[in-house]
């Protein structure tokens, strides 16, 4: 199942507050944008219908630095 293709402008909606933005992407999955309404980085979901034969890529996992490595003082 195809999840990526040519770049195109699509309508995306902030998953936190519902603000609508248009953005160019090569997929129909979530993207992460700075929301002017929330004043933070949030995932946005695509509001465009999926073309036939397409799927949505898995969302990114949000991790903190301490989740992927240990920080020690010198």
C-alpha cells in the first residue's frame, strides 16, 4: 500500500485546538507544526480524503532526550 508520493498542498487540522492550516507534504499522515493558536508544536491531521490504494504512515513517536540516552555530568 502506497504511503508517500509527489508533494502536494493539503488541509491539516491541529489535533489540540482544531486550527486549520494548508501545508505541502508527500503523504496523508500526521505532520508536526507550530500552532499559532496553541503557541506550541502539535501534530496536525490531514483533512483530505485518501486516494484509492493509499494508506497513512505511522505517526512519529515523541520522545525526550532522556528516553533515548543517559546524560551524565563530566
